[in-house]
């Protein structure tokens, strides 16, 4: 089994003891992405949709750095501090993923890093 770390300047650098992604054989495990701007390392301002877009942009950047795309996603987990944002997540997600969509879980949590209200992680199956 091979294990390689993936890093890109197109997504926020790790703010803890983890890699942006780890590839093992044909699987790419992308760490949770929050709406950090990779250039400033600050949370994106604006409304929830703006933050959701940044999360999916960060996921896409890491996927591409690992040689894949969001279309290779087989599992997505989204963490929300407010399920009132669930419909917005669906609307934004549809702009980044094509059918067939990956398996997905949406998990309600009390808090997320840096006080944000959304985080998402993904597993990709690379060709």
C-alpha cells in the first residue's frame, strides 16, 4: 500500500497536525475544508452561500492537486452548525458536482474550527 500526501497553494494550508489530503492507492482522502481563503488564511466574509462556495472551491483545488476532480468523489461529508442552511448547501453543491452525485452525509455539530458554520471532507476514487 502506498501513502502520499497532497499539498497545494490553491487551498488553505493545514491549521493543525494533518495533511490537506492523503492518497493511498487509487483513493484520495481530502481533509475537512472550511471557508478559508488560501491567500489570506482568513474566513470568507459574506453570507452562508459565499462560505459554502469557498469550501467547495477548496475541495476542488485539493482534488485537482491529487490528480482528480470532484466528479471522482465517492463520499462527501458536510458538517453544519445550523441545519437551516441545508437547502443552500444543496444549491451550492449542485454547482460543483455532476450526477451521479457522491454518497453524502450531513452532520449537525455544535461548533467548527475558527467559529465557521460549514466544513466538508471528501473521498475520491482516482482512475
